[in-house]
C-alpha cells in the first residue's frame, strides 16, 4: 500500500469514527431534547414519538405501533391508554373489520404540540443553510438509511426474543 493510500485510508477511518461518534451524541441529545419538549405538554418521549408515528404513517393498530416502536403489546396498550386519557388519540373500530381497532390522532388536541415543535424548525435553519444541496442529500440519505437499519435491528431482536421462549421449551 502506498503512503497516499495509507493516509487516505486513515482519513476515511477517522471520518467514519467522527460520524459514528456524532451519531451517538446526536441520538443521546435528541432523546433528552424530545423528553424535555414532550414534558412541556404533559407527555413522555415515547408518547410524543408515537404521536409522530401516527402523524407520519396515519392511523395504526396497536400491533402496528408495537412493531414500529419495539414495545411489547402490553406496553403499547398502556401507551395508548395514556394518550387517549390525555386526549391526543382515540380508538375507532375499523369500518371494514369491526373486530379491529385503529388508533388515530385527535388533531384538535395536537395543536399545542405542533406549535411547540413547529416553532423550533427555525432554530435549525441556519445549520441546514450551511450545507450544499449535495451535502444535504448525503445527510438525508445517511439519516434515512440509519433509521431503516435501526428498525431492522429492532425487528430482528424482537423476533429473537419471541423465539427464545420456544427454544427454551424445546430443551
């Protein structure tokens, strides 16, 4: 390997390490940030993020929420109960299958939350404005792919956890 390749490889390793370190820092800060912001309207971070999922994906069943969040079914039931008691969601019967219950947002109650988070978008505008279109595309790609990978890992770990009791029973 030439000196140039070695230096280039070392620079890439350093950049990858910097991205991974920044990702962990961003994730940690985001958890604390979203927890604090959610508390301003009487919600926990999981409640707030579940409302985001419902807003982004539309009405969902409890099972779909469990798959998306990685929470157990009993935890999701408690989560929905809390959100319903605070007026953020409602349970409705599926019009095609009355046995199926759909959880949907109550837009009239979400205004306070939307105002709180919506006003923060401007706070980050100067950061985003500093990047070229190509850089923004790369950042968006990384974040999108990282989120997808995280969902895949959660799904795999959920499956492993579900399969574990069966494996234990076969011993």
